[in-house]
C-alpha cells in the first residue's frame, strides 16, 4: 500500500478530507522519527516497537582490491512486530 492509498483509505474510514489525514500522518511520522532518533522506543499496541540500534564501528575489506576501510558507528532503525501482529499475519497466511 502506497501513501496515497493509505491516505485515501483513512480518509474514507475517518470521514475526513484527505489533506487533514495527510497532515495527521505527517505529524505522526515526524514525532516518531524525532523520538526514535533521540533514543526513545516508540511502542504502538497491537503493531510493535520502533527503536534505533547502534551499530558499532567495523572494518570492511574490498574484495576486488583488498583495501580495508573503517566503517564508523551509526544508528539504524529497527522494528519489532508485536505478538498480536504476528498472529494476525499467520492467520492470513493460513487462510490463503
């Protein structure tokens, strides 16, 4: 599902104009992004948790020329689905 499809579906379901739904989603994405980038775990009941994990620095070797590079540490986004979400997807898979 693309953003446009999500906005349209939510707009119909919530009986709101699409531009208001888009504003709400943009605000939600912004708040979640700010929280996760500040080290806060964002938990949404029934869906899962969004958090940032720190990957340590590591050495990478180029297989072509054999040069070694030091890759600096960085934050990467991680999503952990809830048990409710996993069970829902499992039921969908079984019904197909």
